[in-house]
C-alpha cells in the first residue's frame, strides 16, 4: 500500500536521520508531535518500506576494508540481468547501479587488499557477459553512505510569514 507522506512523517524521518536509535518519546520532543502519533506513524512508515530498517553505520576502513574500487562495466545485451545479479550477490559490493551513458553498470566494492580487488577485476574481465570493464581506485573518500533530511513544506511557509 502506498501512503501519503505529509510533513509530520517527514519531520519524524528527519529526526530519525539525526538519531536512528531515538525513541518515540525522543522524536516527539524534537518534533512537537505526540509520542503516540509518532509510534503510529513509525509503524506505518515501516510497513510501507519508507523506513526500510535500522542498521548500524559501519566504518569499513576501520575493519581493514580500505581499498575501494569503482567498476564501470559494458555488458552484452542479454547479459545485463545475470551480471547485475552476480554483482548484487557479491558480498564486497556496496553499490550496484544500472546506468545510462558509455557503460551499462557502475558498481562500487570494498576490499582488504589490492590483490583481493584484482581478483574481482579478473573475475569481471573473464565474465562472458562483460564486454569491457574500467576500474577506478578511490584515493580519498570524501562522503559515503550520505543521507539527507527530506523537505518539509511547512518550514518554507513559516519563513514567508
């Protein structure tokens, strides 16, 4: 079921973005929405997959996964689905995108060593469905896993008054 998202829902989502472990009471205090309303809205947002889950933000570099690679792949026409599936299921891929432009897929992976990354590159290059692969190694991660507060219409209206 698709729900109509309103400013109350957006304020609740924004409060959660600030603190994913916030209780309904914490969110109520921050947003001015009653705690019972927050609880009901959260349940609906979860049911409708607007909020897909509550997961920790892991610093993979701190765990030794400090080699990040961006793969640009060109794929044979019928091979797109199978290649996307294989990349999606590969545990080291943190992002897989079907894209427009010169390539068909952009994938981002994290590895503990350049040797481990090179093995993945060789797998991709020998995949019969992959026509061409270009790899960029990330030199510096400027921003990753970014989320942003969603716009709330009432805030703009208040500024106009």
